C-alpha cells in the first residue's frame, strides 16, 4: 500500500520536530501553503547559524550550476545548511531539469527546498529523480468554493475561535478563496475577539463589512426555498453594491446546491445518513437545505437549472452574449425560479 502523500500539516510537524529530508519540492496552484512552509524552513536555523548556512535563491536570477554549488557546500558551525530556491515556476523545464543530478544524489547535510508557487513543477527528469530518491513532494492544490469553508473553519479553530456554517460561507463569498486574504481577515478578528468567542454573521458584518442579510449564503437559502421575493431583494442589494459578492461565485454556490440535489434524487439510499455519506456533507444544515430544495424542485427542473447555470457561466465569459453580468445573473435567477423541467 502506497504511503499517503505529504500534507501541509505533516511537513510542518516534521520541521518543528527537526525531522528534515534532504530535498523538498513544494509546488501547486495554491501559493499560501507553499509560502507558509518556506517560512518555516527559513526559521529552522538559529540567527547565528543563518549567517553562513542559509541561502535563499531566486530561480530566474541563478543558473542551475550555481544552485548545485551552493547545495554542495559543507555547513559552517552547524549540523546542516538550508537552501531555498524560490520562483522555480518562472524558469523553463529544461533549466529546472538540470537540477536532477543533484536531486538524485543530494548532500546529507543540506536541506534543499524547491518552491514552484502557483504552478505544478515542470521537468520530467527532475520529477523522476525526486520520485526515485524518495524526496518529499508536496502539491498545494487550488482551493475550491466547496472545500473553502472547511479550511476557513479549521483555521478559525486554530485561533481558539468557533464559527457557524453561515459565517464560514459569508467569509468565503465575500473574500473568495485567496487563503492569504482570508487568513489575514481571520487574524484581525482573532486580535479583536476574546478567547473562545464565536465568529458570527454580526461579527463579520461589523468588522469586515459583509451584510448578514444580503449575501451569497442567504441567496442560496432563498433559491432553495424558491422564495422569489427574497431572491429579488438580495439581487437589488447586489445591484446597488456590485462589489458585495462576485456573481460568478454566487452562481457556483447555487450550482453546487443543485448538483447535490440531483445526486440526492438518484441516490440509492435517501435516508439522512445515506445522503450525508453520498454527498460527503459535514453538517446537517446542508442536508436540510438540500431536502428543502428537493421539496421545491423536481428532478427534471433540477436538470434544467443546472443547464441554465452552465449557460450563464459561458455567457459571463463573453460567449454568445453582450449583456452585463448583473443582467445575466438576474435572468438566471428568473429562469431558476420559473423552471418547468422542459429543456
């Protein structure tokens, strides 16, 4: 059985316990975790040891041979040296591949960290050498609308706070899935709130500026209930405050709702426990919302709505329509609320 892929938590734990591998590749679309791990590596050595034994290099500014020369040095008055190569995503694959000879036979007293921030690493020879030598390869995958609330909740708990599902989704909808921005806002809240406090919609509205009544979370609730009056009240707020919620993100949240509804309609086990497992739901609130939507929309109407949301996504990118996103979104909401199930 293959060993589990290294995680941010497992690598962080190894660093704090001094269990360091000779070579690491940190790559992937989500830059936050790569930056955070690089920062941890930068603090492995004491300030005195850093003077002669820590090198932070930038891939576009150095040649592979220079990097290998630095990695091959012997530590001075220290058990190890740390070499961090940043911005490796900015160089060609053939240049990155030239590091494979060192990676295949690394120096035991050097910790060499390659950072490809925002992209998956290029270079077949390098990747083959990493795999052959058992180097630590961590891919920081892009955060999605679906898994962002769980990550936000995890970070909030790490700060000694708690938060409702609604608060988590409000943060995601207002700030997006940029973890650096999200965590920065949470850090601000942690500095303002007492220990063990709850991050509520009211706290978010007061300190971050998100409306607790007119946001993507409330819109999805209104759509699930097929409450036309509430839907169009929220849309009016969105028109008056165009920066309040990115409409594409709101559409994605509604798409996720109806994708789950469609799955629920055709699930073999439609009991609460069966649907929780089938849909990988983390809380009963989400299940209640799905069941509410199932009571308001048939399976055929759900298929029609999913098709309409996909059409909105295409048109919002300028394909086949010259309408503004606001108008397209208004039309989408009208289509959803008046769906008949006939495609």
